[in-house]
C-alpha cells in the first residue's frame, strides 16, 4: 500500500513538472507567433481578443496583469486595483465570490463585462447580502410606497439580443450607442458614439406583496434611465438568433420594444466602484479596428471607463481569465491547470505549509537519486484482441472526469440555447422544459427524455456522484445533438 502511494506521488510530481515546463515553453512560443485564440483573452491578437485593449491601457500609464488560476491570487498584491472580468464561460464559486467582496472592501474596483450570463453568479451573490427592500432602494433610490418587496433579482438576460432599428451599423444587432449619462463624470467629450455588437441587457425580477394582501411579480427590463448608456426608443429585444445573423429580424408583438434599453450599469459602494456592461464585443480587437475606420469612439470609451474605475488611485488593472474556456490546444492550458491545482490545495491552512516542503524534498532529495537508475513514467501495455483502438483514451477520459465535465458544459449550453430559441427567462430546468413543451409540442417526446438527462445534470452540479458508462454518455450526447438540430 505504502509503495503504491509513493509511486503515485512520484508520478504526480513528475507529471506536474513536465506539464509546467512544456506549457511555459509553448506559451512563450505562442506569444511570439501570436497564436493564443481564447475569446476575450488579454493576450489574444485574434478578432475577439483584447490585446489592443492592453496596449491602450499600457500606453496611458496603466499596469496590466492576468490571472489564470483563482481570484485569491489578487490578494497577494496588497493594494487597491481594478479587477476586470470579461466574457467568462464558467460560473464563480463561493470562495471566489468571497475574495471579490474582500477586494471591494479594501478599496478595489470591479468591472464585469458579460453577455453569456456567467457573471450572474457574481451579481446574485452581491445582492444576496441585502434584503429585497434594501436592494430595491439601492437600485431605484426609493422603496415601494404601498408594497413590501419579497423577492428581487437583477440579472443579465442572455435569452435576448438588443436590436436598434434607428441607430445601427450594417445590421440592427450592431447598435450605435449615442446616449450616455454625463452626470457621473465617466465620459469625456471624446466619447460621442460607440459600436456594440449582439449586446444583452439587464432585467429585474421582482415580487411585490401589497398592503391589501395581493401579490404581483414583474420580470421586465430595468428602466434605461438607470443605466450609463442607452439605445434609442426604436429598439427591441430579439429572441430569434438565426434571423439576427441573417439580418432579417423584425420586431414581434411578443417581444419587449419601443423603449430604450441600457447596456451598462454602475454602482458605488464606499470607496469602491463597480461597472457592469452587457457586451464584451465593445472592447475587442475587431471593434477597435472597425471604430478606427468608421469613426466610432470605442477606444476613448475604454480609456474613460478605466480612468473612472481607477479614480486616479488604482493603476494596476488585473484581468481575471480563470473562468474562461481555455481548451487543451491552448498553450496556457497546462499553466492554468497547474496553478489552479496549487491555489486550490493552498486554500487549506493545514496543507498549505506542506507544499514548499514537498517541492524542496522533491528537488533536493528525490531527483538527484533518479540519475542512478532508469526512470519509467509510463507502464508498457499491449492492446488486447477485440478491444477498440481508442478504448484506452475513453478510459482516461472516464477516470479523469473528462466526460463528466464535458457533459456538464454541453447540458449547460443546451439550456442557454433553449432559452434563446424559445424566449423564456426561466432558470430552472423544470420550468424551461414545461415552456419548451408548450411552444414546441413536436418535441414533446424528446423533451421527456431530456428531463431524465437534466436530473442527472442537477445531481452532478450539486456535487453528487453519478455512475455512468461510456455508452450512457454517448446516448445522452446523441439525444442532445438531435434536440439542438431541431430547435
């Protein structure tokens, strides 16, 4: 038993070192070749990258850094900073949310730019600290006159896209924003019009309990006058993504429209400033290139935003890329996984002091001894007759949790696709499936089968262990593929 554990420890340390060394080498090579392709990454020079934003900030005296492990790493800086989250694809856990609250408490500012809805986990956590009546007053500046607020949620609605029939570039989804709130001193005269592409907007879900005993629930867009930038009154919220891409989208009587919508909110808590923007494409390399050619002010807008967030005191701008979908072909993948593992383990005060000791023993005692004998990392194996050629890879994915993680992401993305296609704002699977049955009765049989899959997904998201075979995953993936093709 002890020898087995020792071999496992040795293999883990060797694998970690190889992963780190190869990842650092590939990262340096990728940087020199401009390869990094992760969407909304600060080091990506692709159209949807943010390398031009980094250049703008550095040219104006800001110091930029990137986090690829966990937000806790920001606490090591020991000074107020501007913490930036742009285009996350994964939710934030409670430990990370506590860290963000700690940073705000210590004078840092926070900028959230998202249209995927993942940032809703942060917004929900922040406002959960207030009771619904305090939250209502915090947003609107007053309490309801004859009602008690029993439930309130502010969120980015990812099932709709803001379109503007009056002010747009080539396609109503490429909205030109010209209405800015100048009262807060955020925007300089250099910002007159900016380009936003496929932007979402903010909704508020509120339940009021009136004095006469009646209750009413409202799930509506937040009033545009509360935002820092607004579309024109000829805007509407489109739910048909296909028609948007094809440029054939038209307002429908079932969709919100005929009023301005906001794509940016700000809050001030003590000495900290928070800005939430519902379109990351405002800051991409492509947006800056188009704005330079077509006369938009996205560059000046970005600079004004960060100057306001810095408040003249915070010069370090820290970009959190720990919740981006860094895929295995990305050179940063190995570094992200390695640092993530270290930061996760170091959260526990009993284990954290042992980490430097383990590495010291590994380099000082174990590695020198290995030069006297042959090191075998992988065990020689033979393919048995009748076994599929990729069976070993399937086993690796199964035991490493790859299929389970892929399943979580695929089902989560299916949820967003159904919400977008059907126009529902529900967040629970049960209600989403009920709505899908009503609007798409032709998918009733598939919807019932999907219900069984969502039960498995719910158990996994709650951290419960579910035993599934490879064939089970294959069947579920095929069913999901069939549903997506018919949406």
